[in-house]
C-alpha cells in the first residue's frame, strides 16, 4: 500500500466525493470518528454517504492521521 494514499488534495476529494475535506472532517467529528474503530467509520461513510470503500478508507485514514479541526 502506498504510504501517502491518504494525502489527497481538496480538488481531488471534491471531484470524487462532492464535498471538501473540511466538510468531511466536520462530518467525521459529528460522528465522533476519533473514538471509533476505523472499520466502523469506513462502514458509516459507505452506508450513509454511499462512498466507495476506497474513498471511505482514504477519508478515514486522512482524518485519523491529521488534525481533526
């Protein structure tokens, strides 16, 4: 797995998900993602927001490895 696969630009996130990184961080904060297992967060993003597994995992990893503000 490429180490920086979660290091994505806002433009790429918008193109693939329809939302900015800041929007996803707010969604994940509201879900209390920092207090949950990553697989639970990925599943939530896939189910509620209909993201592909790849993008759900990428956003989850990005969130957990960066500031959550």
